[in-house]
């Protein structure tokens, strides 16, 4: 019974991992549309942001974490502090 529970948990982890990989495969180099950015709210999690904007093009970590959705780092980014959204700059 204990083994069956462990196998079930591992299967769930693998299934979730495969879902995330399929989302990543659909990422483009174009910043998400402005209407998507307008859905962002402070204190959202990393997963919340991925559901709205998709995977970032680049991530910079330090005391705060920045996810960039454009090659131009002056806009199209989301900032996180303590693993929740702290702010963002919409595309121009």
C-alpha cells in the first residue's frame, strides 16, 4: 500500500512536469499582448504569471527576481520579491 502511494505521487509529479514542458514548447520570442499584462496583480505566484504571460525569455535573480519578456530590459518585465509579484513594466 505504501509503495502504491509513492508510485501514485511520482506519476503525478511526472504528469505535471510534462504539462509544463508542453507549455514551454509553445513560447515565442514576442512579448505577450497588453491585455494579458493587464491581468497581472501584486502577490501573484510564479505559476500565476506563467499561466498569464507564459515562460519568460530571460530571468535575473538577486534580492529580487526579474522575468523579462523582451530583449529590451527597460520594459516587458515582471519583478518578484519573496517569490510573489512585486511590480511590472508593460511592453511599449
